[in-house]
C-alpha cells in the first residue's frame, strides 16, 4: 500500500500537477489530456503513460464518488501496451474470441468463459462455484476463499445474471460440473481449442487473460476507481490490482 501511494504521488507531482492541479474535472478538455499523453509518449514507455492516465481517472472518479466534483465529459484515450506482455486483447481479437465461444458446442465451457469475461472471476473460483453461491434476488455471487483469503461477495451484473439463468442445470451442486457431476478438475484443453480457433496470441492464457480483459475494460471505462476495482477482483491490496492491469510491472 505504501509503495503504491509513493508511486502515485510521484507520478502526480511529476506528470499531472502542473497541468491539472488548478482545474476542476469539468474544466479539463480532451485536448489537455491528449497533449499530456503525446508529450509523455515521446520520452516514456506506453505502460508508464498508461499508469499516469489511470491515476488521473482514479483521482477524478474518487472526487465524483464523494460528491466533490463532476466527472469528465469525454473518454480518456490511453496508449496500448504490447498484448503479449499485458494479455490484453484488441477489439478484433476479442470479437474473434466471442465468436469462437458462441460457436463452441460445449455449453459448459462456453458459459464458463463468458462468465470469466463478465465477472473477472479466477479459474479456481469458476470451477468451485456452486448454485448456492449465487443470489439472484440480492444480485451477488459469493466467492469462497478467493486465493486463500476470506470469502467475499461480488455484484451479479446483468450480463453474468443472464449467462447463469440460461445455463443448463444438472443434479450437481456445481455450476460447471465435471465427470459424474463432481467438481470439474480442468478446462485447459477445451479453452485452448477455443483460443486456437480465435487465433489469439500463443502466450495468451485464456482464463487468466479474460480476467485481465475484464479489469482493463472497467479501468478504461472511467466508471470505477482503483478501490472499487480492487474489490471487484477480490484483491487484498491495490498493488495486486495494478499488477493485473499491467502484469509486465511484476
């Protein structure tokens, strides 16, 4: 936590303060941000510029959440980082993946991947997911012991809700059961077939990558701050969230 605060403080003082400290978000023009982005890209790596612009968005979103200011009136464009490093997908790659998922005859694996893309859940959490963990009335999913931590609840958004409500249900307590309705052990072979049909990069790890796509899509939307994203991903610290957005910083 301290390291992240120091990093963000340094980025703010070095790259954002002079341009934005005396302006309210509603006074910031798209051109102001474009100039900062283009100036930084001349001397800094795209990933560094992405960190800086993420910080600007998170500061503004925090102010909006606390009722201190209005938000930006435009979408902040951020530089793309090498897909092979970040496990992000371009719009074209994501479209191919969704098409490959839709065409796959294995509805269990297809819906598992759809839920991964729309919830950010980890592979183990998806395989462990039981019907009793889903509350359609209160609209949440219970994640039991996420990566060794305490159980947490994440929101059940409309897309995830539709996926689960239309998912075939067997006698198994598991949402995505394996052989004999027991807990599924692996989906590696099945998801790799879908990945191959979608012609995705060799180093793209399907389920881990979809979690990253979920996180980066939310971050770039400007609708959530760092703290909210951390909770959605069930991370113990913001450092882990930052690493999910930019894995090459590890």
